[in-house]
C-alpha cells in the first residue's frame, strides 16, 4: 500500500502509473460499503486510489466536524486486507484548500434543501467543492 499525504508527491506518483485509475473518495471511518466500492474499482482499473479526507466545508457545525471519527490506522488496515497495491491519499486540509477553506456555490435545483441539506446549510456545496477539487487534482478514469 502506498500512503501519500502531499499534493506534489501524489502528482508525481500518478505520473508514474500506467493504465486506468479508479478513484474512491471517502472521509474515512471505512465500512463494508466503502470496501465494496474499492473492490469494484480494483476489478475495473489498473490502479486504485482511495482518498481519506474529512472535509471541513461540508460541516456547518464545528462540533460535528470535531466529533467525526478519524480512524486512519484502522482504515489503512482494512484497505490493506482488500489489496496491498491500493494508493491512499490522506492529505491535510491545506493540501486541498490552501489558505482559504471555503466552499464554492453550486446550483442543486432544490436538492440542497432536502436530506442532509435540510439540517446542514451549505452541506452539499461543501461536498461538491471537495469532489471537484479531488477530480481536478487526481483526474481519474473512473470513480
């Protein structure tokens, strides 16, 4: 397993890969649902990258962010039990957001007012922001 925490190290490693790259973005605290996505990605790609990043912009309540489980060692062990060739990108906040930790604004046509959005203003903007950042950085073939 390759654990990467820096943006430049990630880009250098991605440049060395051959074939297709599958991305499974997560916030960690992995469970069987995550592992099923990882296994599917392994079956469909030459390389698989799993991100483990607790995204601050999708939490409107700082206490929720603070309470979110951070289980990197357990997550790495689970991923290693699935496949030893998985690449894991577990960056610090600054690696994705730089100095300005803010969300972009997206139009969700009302989706942002239901489910989590009904109770967490800005939740979907935060999710979409980090997904866009990850896709632009990693440029996977599949996700």
